[in-house]
């Protein structure tokens, strides 16, 4: 400890003592005044260094937290329900459907409109399934909502809006779905309803009907029913795919193999 010669107060370092001398400015000689200035500069430098270190550490923690959140999100999206599990009565009444009603193979996707893995599935797998099996009358394809709201803030709003599109025009649903996934990054919790409505209007859906649907609560009820149906059938992630009621891995090759087996 170092004692101030002017007031007797103790300090644990010379720098702090000399900086303290500022309080006795009228009693200092020129040599002591110079020491006060140097001490103040050094203490300020140390303070700035500590602040910079705190910011760096905060950056590490923030980056680490973001990375962990990303790992969790990707894990939830890419992890699929156990392959080979038989569904316990999937309810497909009124769900968006593409293909021939008389097709012998039914493919069902539980999806999330904000899910990056679903966007990739749309571009890489669904497009091929459509060309090879839906457009040729071999498969009818259904969409069911499964918004992962714990990691996707606008997924629920997007699902409700898309339910309303389907209620007005089922053909428009598939066109808007394609537009949505191609422009997924432009949507947010604040604009999902309005942007999807704009896309739907471009496909011939009436704006007033869309708004009425969004406000009457029926779309929300339908989305919740899909979620309940998914939970009853061990759906935990998106996209989860069923072929004739049996869950399969969500890769194109796995879905194709399951379809071909059913077509034999």
C-alpha cells in the first residue's frame, strides 16, 4: 500500500496514488504535476484496453451463441422422422394437392415455409418428383404445414397465409409456394401476410377474400390441425416425407425408391 503524503489515504499502486494527487492540485510542485498527467494517461490507456477486451469477449460469446443457434436450427431442419414408420391415418381432406386424384401413390410433405432445408427440397427434389411422377399421373402430392416456430419467427404467419391461398385457389397455392421459396429471404414476421397476399393476387386470388380468411381464424385452426397430425405421426422436423403412409428419408433418391416400390 502507498500512502498519500497530503491526506494519508492508502492506494494499492503508484499510478493510482499519483492520479489521486489531482485532488491536491494546489499543493503540487511542477514535478508532481507532471507525474499526475502521466498517471492519468496510463490509467486511461488501461481503461481503454479493458473495454476493448470486453468487446472482444462479447463478440466471441455472441458469435458462439449464433453458431450454436445455427447448429440447433440446422439439426432440427435436417433431422427427419424415423424412416419406415407407418403413419397413423394422415388427414388429407382439404389439403393442397397436386397430381391426378386417381394416382396409386400418395406423397405427403410436412413442411415449413421459412425452413432452408425445405427451400432446398423444393428446388432439388420436389421439382424432379413433379416432372417424373406428378406430371405423369403416377403420384399425387400433398402439402401439410409444420411450422417450427421455436426457430422460425414468421413460419406460422406464412403457413396461415398459404392456407388462405389454398382455400381460394388450389392451383394458385402451388404457384405462390414456388414464388415464396424462391424469395424466402425477403419475408419477415411483419410482412409475411401482406407479401404472400400480393403474390396470391398476381395469381388471380381476390385480395378481399384473402384478408377475410386471414382475419376469421380458420387458417390458424387448419395449421394447428396439421401440426397436431404431424405430432401424432412422430414428425419432429422439416421436410418430413411419407410415401403411401410410410415415412422415408427426405432425399430425392430415397423418395424415388419408395415411389418405384409402390408402383411395382
